[in-house]
């Protein structure tokens, strides 16, 4: 199965059936080493990305702030807001990601009792990453 089954925080509170549906509705994308998946300040494409294999470097204002690996998610603020991208994400190896759409995510979460909790976790993580890097 995918890295989603490893307990990714945005899926907490969703049933296995809901998660399976969400994965089925996602799009698998492959990128070569050096490819830019998103650029800082780009308009949101309303998608978040889960790394299935490979790894990416995350840059803010031209400075590398982290490296993400299989099982990590990025761009998740796009699932709850229309804000511009807050970082540039560049593949440092051949990388495969699952792209999740905002519409599918909102449909699932709004039927979940934990939607507000998931939303607050996403906002807290973004705030922590933005202000602590």
C-alpha cells in the first residue's frame, strides 16, 4: 500500500474506506531529479503532494530549509486555503508523488467528525514550518 497507510496526520479520523477512496481519486506523478514541483509564490494548484518514493528539497527565499522523503506530505495548505505557495520544492532524486485535490479532500473531511481538528493541524504545521525556519 502507499505511504498514506503509515498514519499521515491529515488522514487521522478518516476510515480506511475513506482513505482508500481518496487514494483512488489521487493522481500519481513522476518527476526527474532536478525537477521543480512547485515554486514559491506560485498560485495554488489546489493540490497537496505525498511522496511515494524519492525525495525533495524545500526552499524558502532561496535557502534550503528541509529535505522530505517517502511518506512526507507537502503543499497541504492548498487543501484548506487558496494562498500562494510558501516554498519551492525541487526533486533531489527521481521522485513519485500522489497528488491530492482540494475538492476531494474537502468532500471527505466535511463528512468527517474530525474536519475542524484536521484543518487546525494543517494550519498549525504550516505556521510552525513558516515561522521556525
